[in-house]
């Protein structure tokens, strides 16, 4: 019987803290998606210095402060940032380009070669949603 080797997800799950799991995900990707997730993470931490990093739903980077601010998901062709309360945020720069028909959340899809509008992202990340 062949010896079973641990899968990447098993190795990542054994890494420890959410921050370490996000570090491992960035390294594991090893391409433009990892680089973009690292840039997104840096902007979020600059905008909200006391942000809490979480690792949820079997591999989704999540940034929280009194609730979820946004998630950082990676797919084959896109890095997706989903803002839990994105529909209630002003978006004068047109940062949100995905999930626009949702009632609560909005997302930013970043494709290979896209320019990340760090200023708009910083502003959206640190703003509190408007009261209904």
C-alpha cells in the first residue's frame, strides 16, 4: 500500500494562526494571485491597523473589526474581495465591479494585469457603512 502524503490543504491547516494560514496561501499560490492577495492585505492593514485576520470556510482570508470588513478569495482567474456591507458604502471611484445586484455585499474582482486602486480600496476599507 502506497504511503499517503498530506495534501496542501492539510499542510496549510496545520500551519497555525489565521495570519500564518494567509501567509501560507500567498506562498502556495506562487503567482500573480498571491502577489495581489499580499497587496490587498497590506492595504487593508494600513487602512485598519487593528484589523483582525481570520481564516474561514476552508481557506478564505477574512479581515474583521467588529464584524467582517471583507474577504479575500482566490480563483483561477481572479482575486475577489467581497465587502460584507459593500452595498452601503459610497463608491465614487467605481471600485466595486462585481456582485452589484446584491442587497448587502459588493465585491471587487481583480484580474491578472489589473491595476489595484489602492487609494479607493483604502477609503472603502476604513469607512463605516451608512446607517439605513
